[in-house]
C-alpha cells in the first residue's frame, strides 16, 4: 500500500513538473529574453548622442578635406604610403 502511494506521488509530481513546471520555466525565460533584448531610454539617448557626434565629425572632416584640396590639389597622393615609405621606415629602425 505504501509503495503504491509513493508510486502515485512520484507519478503525480512527474506529471505536474512536465505539464506545469516546464512550460512555466520556458515562458519565464522567453519573457526575460524579450525584455532584455530591447533598448532602454538611456541606450537610445546615448545612440542619438553618438550619431550626432559622428555627423559633426564627418562634417569637420569634409571641411578639412576641402580646405586642403583648395591649398594643394595633390595632397592625397602625398599622404598615401608608397613603396619607398615602407623601406624608409625599416631603415630608420636600424
């Protein structure tokens, strides 16, 4: 009789765990995952600030390039490293 009761108790616990506990656990962590995947207000504000800073830096770079091109149209070719530049740097280390 006691063994029968223990078997029914273990079977009942297995069924409760399988049909109630496991789905609850899965839905709990799915909900946590979905809420963690969204951006907070402070994250959005930081992204907006970074976007504005990047836009301003891009504008400044374009202005500098225009000024340098007006002063020296071939400045880009002078800035590009040539084959001799790498050799010159290697010989300076020795």
